[in-house]
C-alpha cells in the first residue's frame, strides 16, 4: 500500500495533507445542534432550519465549485473555497441578532466546504489513470476521515470549556490546508485552456449524462442517513441518552478507525465489480447498522451501529466518484463530480428540516424509523438497476 501511495503524483500528496488538516479542524459541524440549541437557545425545529440553510449553502457551493473547477482551474477553486469557509466560520462564532443571521453565516461557511470537494475530486481524476483512480479516491477518503475521526473528539473536549475555541481551531486548520494547496498543487493551465471555451451549464452537463446522473441521484437514499445522523447523534447523546458530549467525538473516532483499517481491503475486494451491486451492499449495511440503533437506543447500540454502517459508507464513497469520473471527459469532470456532492447537500437540507419537526412533534422512535427506511429503499432502487441496466458509459 505504501508503495502505491508513493507512486501517486506528488501534487496529490499535498492535497491529501491539506485534506487531513482541514478535516482535523472539523470542530464546529458535529456540535452545531448543541451549539445552537444550548449555546444560543434555539428549539430543535429552529436548529433544523438553520442547519438546513447551511445545506443550501453547501449545495450552491457544490454547483459553483464544479463550474469554477472546470472554468478557472482546480487550484484557484480550492483556495477560494477555503477562504469563503473561513469567513463563514468567523461570522458563525459571533453573537448574531437572529436565527436568520446564523443561517446566513452557516450557509457561507458550508458554501466554501461545498466548493472544495468537486475541485479536489476533479484534481484526483486529472492526475491519475483509470487503473489507480479508485485507490487515489480511497486515499483521499481515508485522509478525510482520519481528520474527522480525531477532530470531533478533540472538539468535544474543547467545547466543554468554550464554544469559541472550536471556531478558532477550525479556522486555523483551514488556513493550514490553504498553505498546502498553495505550496504543492499546480495550476494545470493546459487543462484550463482546454475547457475555458466550454460554457455548458452544470445542469446541462448533468442532463447530457442521464445514466450517470441517475446513478448519483439514487445515492440520496444512502447518503441521507449520514446527514440524518450528523443532525441526530449530538441530540441523542446529549438528551435521549443523557451522556457527555465527548461520546459524539467517540462516534466519529470509531467511524474513522474503521475507515482507516478497512478502506484499502474493501477497495481491493470491490475493484472491478458491478457498481450497482456494490451500492446494494452499501445500502444494506447502512440499513443493518441503523436497525441496531433503532432497536437498542443506547450508547452501546450507537457505537456498535457505527461500525456496521461505516462499512456501507466506505463502499459508497469509493464506488460513486470512480463511477462518475470514468464516464465523462476531463473538461467536464468538475461539473459532473459536483453532482454527488449536490446529492449529499440536498440531503443536508432535507434531513434537519424533516427530522427536527418529526422529533418535536412525534418523537425519537419516528426519527430512527425514517433513518432505517431510507437505505432499504435505496437498496431496492440499486437492486432494480443491477437487474435491468447493463454496465457501460452513461
């Protein structure tokens, strides 16, 4: 594995280092529900609306980031994304006059995050041949989760002392990420020159690849449970289970440990296999894990379920970008890869809105039932795809 890593292009090493840095600074997002509800006195429903507004920013960032990655280049888009994220975090840390102001600040911060991912995925596709691309995406995914596994755990300890410091730490590490990108990622001017004349909108690029677009859209039912858990876990830990917030970080750490230990073996196992079949497996793993949580409703069930659904997350995170990047031209990769992120962002809008209302009006059992049902529906869709659709370019 280390030899394969050394053989990847050097600019990707800088990208991966920056990714670890910025994800290590994931102090804020895992604790937003607690920060807004306890620190700023919002109801769960109001908190859901604010987080949904952040999802809108994330979605817009995905679209803009994919477009800019193809038009002005991967490196400028990455640096602009980090700068916008820092501005939003700084605003969010302030005492703002209304829920709407917090919603706007979060939307700005997550717009920057949304711009980053399609540009990074496009850069990986630019610099790797097809044979090594799944491995490169696996490395990037592991780097994301190494940071996200340690960051929330550290953030939970920091949050017990002061919410302000979780924002300061997040901003500092985002700045470090910008340094890695500026230092080691090339401008790739020849690719920009090749694509600068292509003014096709993001939506038209999606429409021109209907099978690939359909494959990504169906992933909503596998991605939405993750967004639902990001909203629900802090509330479950802090209220339903009445346990210390550090357990939120423990969930992220277990998730990251599984990803670090199992991503490369799983990548070898699924390499070259039918993508729809692999997505069925991912969805069933998600459903199984969430069933453990819905039935057990305890800290122990939460920690055990995390191990199971993480396996599904690993499979989907390797399959989707590889599937997309092999089916479009280099000049359109940024816009097409933005779709998988847009699907994630759409679920980040819908899940807090729906789950917040359901939680307030019905209760935790209904919330967990929704989370279980989503991936099972996704397994059905991909199962039909596997049965009906031949493999090939979309």
